[in-house]
């Protein structure tokens, strides 16, 4: 009997046990014109796992500003809120950086003004409490591809920055990022050979047109994209139909959708 060896370029999906953690704000730093990086700490971070730059965890905030934070608790039928408790406000965020030894977790917030999490981040102070659920699973893209295309709008910058930090010096990376404010453009730390293309926000297909205009390197590559839903539909079409990439080598996620709150979808 023979057994097959998985390809070193096989994308892997990993599930994690669901756990809700109560954390405290440790510090807050502005890292762009419209970005805040919030560092969380707490004993509950023991055992926290984020295996992929593509992960998203569920941030849980008080149902109303100034109210105590009530979190779901394990019960006979799974996680549930105490009787009569208001459901916390929840939004998905990328674990930007986790330091297990120091017991701290960084999450970056885009300050777009009208969102629950954005308003919370602008008003946050050290000692404030949040809940964090997950990640429930990880979509692990091997770093051994010949090239990596990372595309998205401002909401994708934390994931793109994390991925670039993880890539080895043998990798080639192309980042195509759409921003509305030049003050949100930043340099990235990476060992990979990196080309960065900044795109000014405009029509819904502005990012897709920039992706379609790329001359992609030779060899095996993987394209990852995240951002506004309609934009991601156009980017995925540009990658599969325009650039001719196999669908198995493309992952596009809608991190948000115009006119909708709390939207997150893999296309």
C-alpha cells in the first residue's frame, strides 16, 4: 500500500476550540491617519491561537456605551448569555500580532467614524474591557509559493502587514492596496522581495483594475484579497478570468459591505 504525501503548497484548514476571553486594554497607539493599534492583555490570553494572517476573531463590546460587559458563558447547550443580559456588540477583526510570552494581543482599528467598533476604539482607555471569541479556524496558506499577491483596501492592511512579516526571504510579494487617505499608506516590514502599489479610492472596480494591470511573476503563486464586498467580486473576477489564475489559488473575502453593518463573507 502506498500513501500520498501532501504537497508543500496545499492550503490547510484548521479548526480551533471555541473560547470567549475577557481582556483589558493595555495601550493605544495611532499608526496612521485613520488607524489605531490597541494592545490587549489578560490571563485569558493563555492558550490563544491564531495560526494564519487570514484569521478573524470576534471582538465583543458592551451592548451600550457605559454598560458593563456581559459575555457568553459555557453551558449545557454551548455558549449562552446569562438570562436577561443584552447581547454584546460583535465585530470581526484580524489578530494583528500576538506575543504569547508577553501575554499581549494587538488589533488595528480603522476609524471610519460611524461604526460601533470604530467609536469604541476612539474612546478606549487603558483598563477598558472587551471580550474576544475565536478564531474558530484558520485558513493556512503555505509560505513556499514562488509569489504571493496581497490585495485589499484599508481594512485589509493589518492582515497584509502580518503576512508580509511572516514571509521568508525566498518569497516574492506584491501588495496592491486601495486607500482614501494618503496618511494611511505605510511601509512594511518583510524579508520577502516586495513590490507595493497604492491605489487611490474611486470607482468600485478601482482595485480590480489595478490587479488586472499587473504582470504576475512566473511560477506557482497564490492571490489573497479582502475588502468591500462589491470590490472583492470585481477583484476575484480580475484574478480568475483576467489573470487566468486557478480558483484554488485565489481567496477573496468581503470584510465589509456598503450599507450593511457587521458583514463578513468569503466569496
